[in-house]
């Protein structure tokens, strides 16, 4: 029979606690179980999480995909929820190719946000807001694409 001292039991307990804590933090901030966590939270909570992530500097630059994994996963979930099942794959593909799920992406051709909206083609879109407000960016894409039925300028990419 294995006999452990009190100190060995304490160390073993601390290791178990540390592993559990790491698993919880990983799940909440970009670990392998990211998608299930985001799928469980409400839409208002998801939108607030996106706003907080942007405000906390989770967008590193205006380059493709240059945001934290947490913010990219939030953006991915916002897109998935905004489009019906039959056009969801297309919308996820477009945002993935256009911005790499970086809400702050701005291209060299002056395209902005998750869906890369061109400023001169759509003057009604607030391009300052679209790069800092992921729910707004997705709402613009939903409106322009008629929930994915009109693929317009994105037709070539996915």
C-alpha cells in the first residue's frame, strides 16, 4: 500500500488545484474548449464580451487576424449566430478570409472591419465604428448580404 506523508498529500492537492485552475482559465480565455463556452452564453453577454475585449486592447493591429484568440473566437461566434444555418458556412468563410476574424482589420484598399466593407462603396457605414464594434460590423454584413442570400462583393472569396 502506498503511504504518503502530509507534505506529499499537500503537494499533490496543490498540483490538482493548479491543473483545475489552468483548465478553467484556458476554457475562459482561448483554450481548446473555447467554442462550447461561447455557445453557452447569451447574445447580450457575448456582445458585451466583444466590446470589453476591444476596449481592453485585444486588437493588436489593423492587419489580417491580428487580434487575440479570445476576440477572434468571439467574432466567429457572433458571425455564426447572425446567419441562418444555410448561409452560416459562407459567412464564416468570408469573415475568415477577409479579416481573419480581427474586428480592427483595415486593408490597403481601405476595406474595414470583420466583413471588410469598402468605405466609398457604402458611405452609410460608419467605418470608425465598424472596426471597434464587432456586433455592428456583423449587422452591416447581414444587411448588405440579406442574411447571406446576396453574396455581392464577397461572391468570389467563398
